[in-house]
């Protein structure tokens, strides 16, 4: 799997996390949230000195990939410094770490999230909404309807995620956070409207295409380029595809490949729009058309 996230600059990120957490330590408890799906088949697991709580525990046979809350130290800055350093080393290069603050204890916070791990669509399908995966988490406040994002974020006072570039970013909480002192109210799974689901799928598409490139034509992914930069190129390719009605999966993949091979330059090529106008699906492939815009030494690539 190609994870389009940069490796962490641990020293800078460590300082960011310490400052953010200590500045509001008196407001509520702090927890690390780890997406354990990225621990699958990993021999070494993180040893943690405090309480932990799996969110999918005993649920539908998905315990092994459960996001897990880890209670963080509130006693000394020395202990907190050590814990954050351990987390950053352990999660290096994997989009699995965020920090949350809540007035709830670890058990009540985990209980408050039981309903919102599942999302149901208008046609009756259900899927795990993997909001502990920071690639997904980063866009949820913008693509979910306010009431759905509010249900996820309501038990929290703050939520900081490690973004694709390795920086700590505060998620937009709006007016959804609250001091939750009572028993969690179970409202059932999240209900997504078709438009909302489409926005989720669109936001996830760059990562989908990058993984397809990695599995099918890995040579188009440049060596020595930061992974987040590759993501930004493919994201621009997805935006271009949406604007120009390029809907077929194969055509989107071809555009993403050409974008990576040219480091994004193909999207700004003045010839591209004209070639697209002459493109007749079913008669010529978009890959063949894009070949005309590639440097000579790249023509042999897909």
C-alpha cells in the first residue's frame, strides 16, 4: 500500500503537540486516538502505560482493526513528553494518529462513539466510516452535513490531527463540542444522504487512484518526492477530471498516471483541452491521447 503522507518531522511535531496539549490541560482529559488498522500484521505493538479502550471491541468481528483510545498523562510534563515521543516514533509514516480532548473519561468517550462508527446510505448499505484514519478525518468536517459531523465531534472539546505534511492541525469543531457529563444517548448509526456519500467518495478518490497506480503501474510514482506532493498532484487530476466530465475509472487512472509522470504539468498543457474535445470514448482511450503530451522518454509508460 502506498500511503500518500509524509514522514513525520518528529522534533517539530513533538513541540507542537506539547504546546497544544499543555495549554488546555485543565479543560479536560487528553487521549491519543490510533487507527489500529495500520497495525494489521505488524509484529511489534505499542506498549502503553495508561488505560486504553478499543472502539470496536466485541463488535462484528472487527476488533483487530479497531481504533483505540489511549489515555495520556495529566501529571507531569516529563511523562507527557515521553508519551508523545513514543507515539510519534510508533506511528511514523502512517496516517493513524490524532489527539482528542474530552470531559468524559475513556470508557464513556468510547461508549459515546459506538453508534457513529457505522454509516448507512439511502439505499440501505452500511460501511465503517474510518474517521481514525487521518487521511479521512482531515476532510470529514467539510464533506459531512453539520449534524453528522456534530454527532462524531460532540463528545470532544478539541481534536488535533496529524496532516499529510506531518503538521498538527486543529479540526473545525464549530459549535458541536460540549461538556458531556451525562450517559451517552444512542441515536443509531449515521445516515448519509446520496449527495453526502458522493462528496465522501470524491474526497477519497485521490488516495484510491494512488493505490491503484502503486498496485498496477508503480513506475509512474516518482522516487525521491514527498508522498504528500504526489497526493497534491493526483488531487488536482481528480479536480480536473470532475470539471471535464472524465468519469470512467480507467480514464481517471490514466490522467493520474500522466499527472505523476509530468509532476502535474500535463494539467496545465494548453493542448489537453483540445485533445479532450476530440476524444471519443469507446474509439480511442484517454491513455493514448495523453501519450501525445508526455515527454519522449516517458511515452513507454502507461
